[in-house]
């Protein structure tokens, strides 16, 4: 918008701070309506009574008929109550016979009177019917009536002590101070000739004559001359400018420096500030703005003699300050001999002798208004077509604000300080200076002279921000001649309703699927994509059944509910769309209210102006348009809503701009910064996300609505409906994959932000909104995640991480989410959704589908069987655990049995039932479960069965595979070839077991069980081995370790030791066998003394072992093992027997250690026996001694006999 001119938007909305609203159209200015030359001169309004003064010297009184309350669209109607021709004096008319007509209407509601200035004659009437009062009292040759104290409450009651309301009558030679009450009395006369305008605050009046402005102290009759009206006029009134002058001392009006005047406020004016004010201002204007006068502009300046009529500015609505002096206080005697209480005289026509003007000097019409109780605004200039300057002075005549600049010298000015909050009825100038100056003027626009209002803020030149002016014209038909505008602030304002606000802020039902349809579906069931056709068809049928059941259960909506709500919405917004105005504007026979333009309409006009199609002269690009749109919500960012209307305004503007940006974004790409700004605007406006999705056909089907539908601002609905209607799609239902990546990313961020609002109580239709948001966000994320590599974890993919987060935190659209995940073949994500809802059966069923090979495009499950096993430990439903435990045991027996063997699992099972169940449904897993029972739990009841399983596995492998038999025999040969020291054969088998050889590990488990302390049927096992693997002799049997263990269990120790020594060569195990007596060969329990044989048995076994060692074929092994046995276990052997068994050819070194140990043992035994005998002898002596002591103590005993 241009800084100097603001035009209306294409829709007719004004972007400026004021708009015109009709007050009275086609007013009957003449009785017969025939005359077209009659013009409106002045207007005022009070208590639904409109008073209009015309150039035909008529005063029209209209009474307002209020609108019909039952019809909100109706307007008030004015009826003519009277057509009055005020009395005026022919002698008071201008010398050339011109009659301006009714020049002023001054309403005094406090006393119920009205003063009318018609053709320079003042007459008085009663209110409201305009009946003449005060008899035939008239005041002739009057230039102006006004000067009412603006600090008083003009509509309040009159203080009885004051006697009435004081006004000022500007006569040719003086100003009369008149009190209007029960009569009209002159209370004072001020010697100030030629005044044509006066505005008063308390006792200070700012007045103007045909050439100068001045301040008057009405009580003390002091004057401070101010600047000239025309800067070209260098002639001033007598006395220096800016200094107080006593105008009551004499006819010369000289300066008074008495003590009384020194104490007044007017004498506190600083001389340095006063002397140069007018000169510098006049020089500036004269040097920079001097232009020639245009023809036809003689209405702006005054005729020299008589003075031109002027209209008094009405009271400023903000002036609630009460600063009036008590009227009963004694006043100085007015000049002249007229007593203060005498009736108002009818003065004779004076003879005016004004000073002759300079040749070419143009007399400009003075303008004085009072924006605040402490200051006046005065306008100066050089000519009617030259710029004007507005100067603010306080009650002492000092400047208070920066000056205002008017493009042309104003015809009329008015001040509006009302705050545009649309709630408080009383206008008030806020401390921030939220006031405006309106000036009626004529200036050239587009090559033609246009009449209108120039509007600017009072603090326009305060240095903060750009100085902006606004231009406002009345609406006129094409080709109609422009007419100058009259402007005045009326005594009382009236209520104005902005229908534009009602049309935009009313909530209306939005139909996203069929624009203009009467009923919207509760949920879209159109196919979004060919891939989802089947799921959507199923969903459609389910929804129909659901709606049928819902309608049967819930009460039906009342008939006409939508119309009722529409009416309620209108009534609600209409209450907010009301404001008051006291500014009247007129032209021709029409009168308008100049009303503060609501912020909503200003911003919407700016938005529509920014978004309109550029014409041939436009050079703004799409990017500039977006920046202009973004600047609109930025202008209200950080502002807190003070009223409900402001809250709705901020919300509406953000929503409107957001929708406009979004529709532009869908048609052309945005930059990253613009996208972010657009998202912020949409989120700050809290626009229902279903409306945003309705603009995107690919996602429109995800919208869910309640039976009452979606309700949004009507202004937003209009924009959205227009955009949807204008869409021309190549396909009826485009898929989501057709959306550009930037649109998908925008939707991802926008919908994710909306999800964070869950639980906010301010969101209407929360359930339906978040069902829509969740479904749409899930669909967008699934589409974006298709580019993620299969099996990628959430740590390496932000899209996948967000997808998991949405599912894990729960979605409101559960059924739709299931359909979408099934459609996109995202079974693992579907299982996470089931987990969130604690649907264990569905989780397991989904994992089973993945494990069994069903397509899962994400590939995130990993080891599915292990996931199932881990998950089952946390399931407390035994039936569910049993079902999937059996399934897992069938696929992976070793892993499956862990489900039933897990002690930490929530579901518990009886082992006997598990065994029976596994035998029936997963026989391959029985062995692993038995291992758990036997080895893990120590349950010996299943040892025989487990041994049988192991034995069957080993025997079946040896019977079916010659390689296996050769491998077993090779282990024996390999072990015997090892040189001592070497591990036991059992350890040798364990160390060399292949990791995945089930037969080998089963044999190790078999040896563990056979060699342990378990109770099993050894004879049956021997028979099973012998029958399955027959051998020509015991030395040739294939399962040697098993035969050794079984021989030990059968106490055939000689056979067992023979196999250990000669077939296996496991010498260490042979020694262990002797120590243990053949029991628990491979599974002894340390510390159990009851399992060890007696010393006699051990001695016998060692003797057998010694003989077997002496029979070894290898001499070195024979000597080595015999020597080691005798050395380590010599205590179990007799020396003589050993000497008899050892061959004489052997070196004594073989048994040297044994013999030395044996001899030491014999010596030790001999010494021990000697010590024992000595101890026994000493003990015998001790006992004999003790016996003698006892006998001595008892003494002799005499046996007396019978």
C-alpha cells in the first residue's frame, strides 16, 4: 500500500482505518424534491434525532425509527418531524445579497436548548422538537456560535449553581460569553473582533479571526497571539506572538504585566519558544509550498467581508476530563457597561473596518480541533491547493507534538480518538496515541480532481515507523461527478453494525466432499488409491453398519438444527460487530457515519489486494505476493487479544492468510523459509486440519466428521469452497504418491504439530479431528518411508523413527490405521500398533505372518522367531502362549521349548502336560524339553526317557552311516595315540565336538546321564546297545565309554578297567574309576562321601588296575603308568605283593619312590606303635594310682556278717 494513499481492495473492502456507513440516504432537502441546488451545510445528532441545516435556510428535523428486532438485516429509518425556517435578519446578510443558509446547529442537551446560526443570525429553540424559546430573542451579525467547554459532560445534568451552559458568540467587534439556561444572558464581553471560530477547554479558548489564531483566557481576558492562518501573511495582530496580552485594559489592547496576570498559567510561556514560532513556520511554507490557486476552489477560503460561515467541531468523544471552573465564582466585570446578568441584547449592525489585505493574499479558512483536554490542533497553509500543516499546541501555546502534513489545505477537519475495540462504547485516546485526524480535501488522483478524506494518525510523524496516510472517498456510480465532502464530529454517536464482520465470522458448516451438498458424509469412503480399494470397500460396509447402529442408539438430530445454529451464530457475531461513531460525512443529499474500520476488514482488504491477479502494469512477482501475505499475520504477531472480537479477528486473519498461502503453495513451490512461515501461520490460526486436507484431493478421503459436520468461519469457507470448485483433476481420485515431496513434507510437519494438541479442551470435535490427523499423518509417513531401505533402523531414518513414534503413542483412527498398514505391507509397524493397544494375539499373528514369508516391505522384524519367544514370556494368557509356543517349537524345537521352560514367564505350565502336548504336536521338541527338565531342573523322573532319546539318536546314526561308525572308531585310535599327559576321553570328545553335530552332542549328553548318579535301567540299555550294535567280542564293541559305564553299574570292574586301559587308553579315568568304585564315572558329585567305596574295594580295584598296567603292550606306557600308579597310590598296595608282580628285569628306579614311601610308612607305623604302647602304659599307671587314692579315701570296711 502506498504511503500516501490507500485504496480499496477489489472486494470493496477498505484497507484504511475508516469506512463510510450510511446514516441517511436520499434526504429530502426541498419540500417538493425539485431543487437540486440545495446543499447540506451542517449536521448534528442527539437521542435518535437528526438535525440538518441546508443552504435553503431550512432546519430539517428527522426522528429515527429503530430497526425491527426480529429482522437483523433491517436498518433504522428516519422520518421527517419538522421543516423549520429559522428567523434571520435581512440586514445581517452579506452586502451582495448572498445567503449561506443554516450555518451552524449547536445542541445543548444539558439545558434542552438548541442555538441555530442562519444567515449570520442566531435564534434559540427547545429540544428535541425545535420550538422557539426566549421569545423573539435574536443575535444578528454573528459569525460563529460555539465555545462550549469540551471538558464538561455535554449530555449530563446542569449544576443548579451554574445557571446553565456557557457558550461563545463571535460577533464582528467582540466575543460575547453567554449563559444559556432558563434564559439567555450575557455574562461577559471579550474585546476580540472579527473572530470566526472558537474551541474551548475550561477557561482557555482557542479562537481564530480571518487571519490569525490566538489563545484566550475567558475569565481573565488575556490573549496569547499564535501563528497566522496563511504562512504568506506576514502581518500580525498587535503585540509580540506568544506573549500574554491583557485585552481588557483599554481599547489599545496593550500588554499587561500586573501581579495578577503574572500568576496566571498563560504568563508561564517561555519567550524564547514564542518569538520565532510563526516566522520560521511561515518561512518554511512560503519557501517550499507556494503554488498558484486553481479555479473553482473559492469555497475553502473566507470572503473578506462579511466573514464566511464555519462549523463548530463537535465534542471529542474522549473528553471525559472535568476541568470546568465553578460558574458561581465571581468573575471580573466584562468590558463595557453591560451588566453580566442582563438579558441578551439584540446588537445593531456594526461597522467593520478591517485592515486592507495585501494584493494576491488568499484568506484560508481556519481549523481548530481539540484532540485531548490539554491541546489544540491548528492548521496553517499557503493556499487552498497547497499542502497544509497541522500544529499541536497546549493550553499555554507551546508545541506538544510533531506537526502533521496534509497533501492539500483541508476543507474541514475532525479528530477521532476512539479506540477501535468494538466493546467499549466510549471513545478514548489511548496513551499510545491511537487517534486519527480526518481532513476533507480535494486533490488530483489519476488525472482528475477527487474529493475525499485524508486520514492519518495523530502521532503520524513521531518517528516510529512509516508515515502512512489513507484516502477515503464516498462510493459513487460510474461517471458521477465527485462532490466535496462535509465533515463534523457530532454531539452524540450511534451504533453501527458491520455486516461484513457477520458475513465472515459466522461459523458455517463446511462440506469437504461435495461443495453445495446438503448433507456431508460422516466419513469419506472414496478410494484413495487402487491399492486401498479393497480395504476402503470393507471399511465402507463397516461404516454403513456402524452408522445404522449409531442412528438406532442415539437420538436423531432435531429438524432444522443447522438453520438454528446458523441463526445463533449470526446473533453471536452481530453482538460483537457493533461499534459507535460520532463522525458524520455528507455530500449532496446523503449522510454517512465515518466509522473505525475493524482490524479484520483492514487486514482482509490487504490480503485480497496482495493476492489479486497482477495487471499489465504490475511488476510484483509471486514471491513478493507471498511476502506481502506473510507480512499481514506478522503485523499482529505478539499482540494479545483484549476482547473476544480481537481473538476471533487474529484467528480469522491467520486462517485466511494461511489458506491463501497454502493454495498458492499447492500450485507452485515455496522456499524453505516461506514454507516454515506458512506452517506457523496455519498453526497459529488453529484452522481445523480437516479444512487443510480438503484442499488436497489425495488426502480428502481421510476426513472424518461427526453428524453435525465441520464448522468454520464463513469467510474461510468461501475461499476453500472456491478453490475446491476450481480444481480440475486429471484423475478423479489421485493417489498420495502423486503429491510432490515438498507437499508431503509440509503435511508431515503440519499434522505432527497438530498431534501435539491432543487433550486441549479448546479443540472442537476433538475425536473426529484427531482421527483425521492420525490417519492422514500415518498415510503421509508411509508414503515417505517407501524410499527408506529395507531393514533400516529408526536410528538411521528420521521418517521411520517418526512413523514408529506415531504408532507407539497410539492413534485415534485404529481401524483405518490397520487398513493403511495392511495396504502398504508394513506388517511390523502393524504389530507395533497392536502392541500399543495390548492386542497380544494380533501381535503374534502378525509376526507369524512375517516369519512364514508374507510380504513386509519394511523388513524391520529381524529374528522373528526370537522376537516371538521373548514376547511370549510377557504374555499371561496360557492358551495364547501354548498356541504360539507349539508353533515355534514346530519351527525351531530348541527355541520353542524355551517358552514352556521359562521360569520368568507369566504363563505357567505343568511339565507332564507340556511333555504330552509336545509329543502330540511337536515331537522334535520333546528331547529339548526333557533336557531342560533333567539338566536344568534336576528332575530325575525323565532320565530314562531322555537316555532313550539320546540312545536312539546315536544308534540310528551309527546304524545308518558307515562314516559315523568309522568316525567313532577313529576317535579311539586318535585318543590312544596321544601321549600323556592327556585329557580324559570324555573331555577329548567335548573338545572335538562339531558345533552343529546333533548326534555328537546327544552322545555327550548320553555319557553325562549314564555316568551320573541317576537311577536308570542299565541292563535294558545294555541290551538295547548289544542288539542294535552287535560285536564279536567285548573288546570290539563300538560304544566303548557307554560299555565301561554300564560295566561299572553292573560291578563288572575288571571288564570296565580292561576297556579303559587297553581299548581307550584313558589311564586317568581308570584311576578315577578305582577311587570311585565305578560309580558316577562322568557325573560324580564332589563332597559326597557316601558314594565312595570302602578301602577294601578300592585296594582290590587298584590291584586289578596294576595288573592291567603290567599287561600293556607298549613297554614305555607299561613302565610309566605302573611307576606313576605305585608312586601316587602306593598306600593301597602291599610291598611284598608288588615286588612279586614287578618283573625282575625292571630297574629298581621304577619302584624306588614306592619302596621308599613304603619303608617310610613301615618306620612310621613302628614308631607310632611304640608311642601307642608307651601311652597305654602311662595310662595304666594313672588308672592304678587313681584306684589306690580312692581306696585310701574310703578306708577299710569291716564286714560284720549276717
